[in-house]
C-alpha cells in the first residue's frame, strides 16, 4: 500500500533540518511519500500544563487527529520544540499509539544544551531521526523490540537512544503494518 508521512512542525524549524528529516525518513520508510505541512493551525499554548510548563502530549495528538483527519494511508509526525509529558511519565521524547495515525517527537531533551552540555548538532540530528523513526514505527504497528540496537528498542534515557541504531532490525522491518 502506498503511504504518506506528513511532518507537521509546531514551531519554526530550520529548513535544512526538515529537508534532512525528509531524506532520512524517505530512506527508512521507502514505501512512503514524506512531505512537510504547516497546516492546519495548531496553537500549542492550548496544550501547556502551566504547573509543569510542559505539553500534554496525548491531548495534542488527539487534537491533531481531529483537525487533520488523516486517512488510513496517512501518518502524521508532529515535531514540537517544547518539553512534554504523558500520563504518569515525567517527560517523553515522543509518543505514538501503536497502529495509530499520529505520532509526536519533542526536541528539548534531545539537545545536549538541555543538560548544560556543549551543543552537538550531529548528535541532535541523530537523536531526532531515531525518535522520529521509533514513533512512526509504533504508528505502523510495531511494539518495542528486545534488540537493544534496533530503533524500536525502548529508550529510558538518552544513553539508550544514542546506543541504538537509526533503523529497524530485520524482524521489525518485516513486521511493519502497511494497512490501516
């Protein structure tokens, strides 16, 4: 089945970074057309928990589904440059529902600067790619993988993210669900 992955930035993102992400996701999801859209308007202020100064990720995903109404052939990847949480978790790097149509990644904790370390643009991009592929993997029906090198392995920390590869292991690759 032909798929369409729509990258929906919720903040201003560098065009070079977006183009890099399109190229990288197009290689990993070679059956999908990857594009960027800046519509519809989504006010992320509506989803900020003022006590925590974080986005309520699940509510944001639900809103995007309501506004964009993706078909079975479409997956939406939100990219938000604000910290987020869901449920009982203190924070998330990203969130997606297994087999769902929307996924999100949150950039602040992927940056070295968040931890008062020297900026590292290559490491930051590597982390973005891994988190994007991971969350889209969930939207394509994949569970967490026991293979610690697979991009679908659960990241409990950035060390976990940095350790794994930016691609699916052979087992995950053959289990991607291309259908609605």
